[in-house]
C-alpha cells in the first residue's frame, strides 16, 4: 500500500529536480510549468477530498484521505497508460508493422 505513495513522491521529486536544472534562459518556462503542476495537484486534491467523505479530525482519517488520493492518481495513470497501449496496438495493426 505504501508503494504508490513512494513512487508518486519520487516522480514529483525527479520532475522538480529536472525543472530546476533547465538552462537559465528557460526560467520563465520553468516557472510556468512548475506553477501549472502545482495548480494541477491542488485541483486534483480538492476534487478527490471533496467527492469523498474524509475525517479531518483524526490522523487515521487524514492518512486514509492521502492514501485515497495517491490510489486515485495511480488508477488514473494506469487507465491512461492502458489507453495508450491499446491505441498503439491498433496503429501498429493498421499499418501492418512487422508483417
């Protein structure tokens, strides 16, 4: 159960490090992309916590809410990945690659 949380934290950390290592003249783009990522995270957190009943009064309820959020992110990524794999298979089949 902890693995999706660790993976999400590592991915976010690597993405932030990558953005910070861009060249100096990309500073405006870097800040724009970082702002969009933070905005996306905030909107998704508000959506997940707003559509589910989370007990904010206890540590256990907050922990369950955080787990729910990361499992939602993992499920969303899994469905997007599955759609991409399916479309790639259809394209390869349509062009007859490998025949």
